[in-house]
C-alpha cells in the first residue's frame, strides 16, 4: 500500500514538473520577452531587450539557464495571406541562431497581429501611445506566448 502511494505521488510530481516557456517577439530595435508560469498555463510580460545595447541571443541564453526554460516560442510575422515577407525571413534566421545557442526546444509560431492586439490592450488599459514603446514588445510576446499555450495545451506537451 505504501509503495503504491509513493508511485502515485512520484507520478503526480512528474506530471507537475515545472515547464517554463519563453515567448519572443523579435524586432529590429527591440525584442520583447514573456514567460509562462510554472504550470505552463499563463503568459506574463518579462522584459524588453534593446538590441543596440544588448545581444538578444546572449540574453535569452542567460534566461534559459537562470529560469530553467524548457521551450522558447519565437513569433514569425506572416502576411495576412500566410506568405512570408522580409520580417518572417529575419525571424527564421533568428530562430536558427537561437537553436545553435540554447539547449532547449525552439518553436516558431505565427504572430500575425500580435503587436496590433498589444497596442489595443495597452490603450484600453490607459497607456498613452507615446508611453507604450517601452512595453509594447513585452505585451506582444505575452500575446503570442499565450496563443501558443492555449493552442498546444503546454501542460501536456513534451
């Protein structure tokens, strides 16, 4: 009886293992980051990387180690018809560089209209347009990560 209880507890702990997932919204000047909760259910804004000051690949690699991140979801901005434009090609190149520099899974994810959604949400929350620049990329990363979490059921992934 005791052994069975230990197995059940062990199995439950295994199922509830922390799965931190990082969302990345790439851009020329800034890269927005969002992080899931320990259960992989909710996305939260994390930080904005100013690419002129900090190498985003290096900072993301640091976060992977510091936060025990198991998966990185990178937004790929597709055109409304689903085709890839120049920004999508840059995002794909970023993904390949990131895969070479981190020990976790890196997943591309369609991020159409995430920045527009983030702008709308910030405006509705009372943030003026001129004050959004510092947080808009984090909000976009949060929206794309939450979209991935909702679509994949991240708790049952891997």
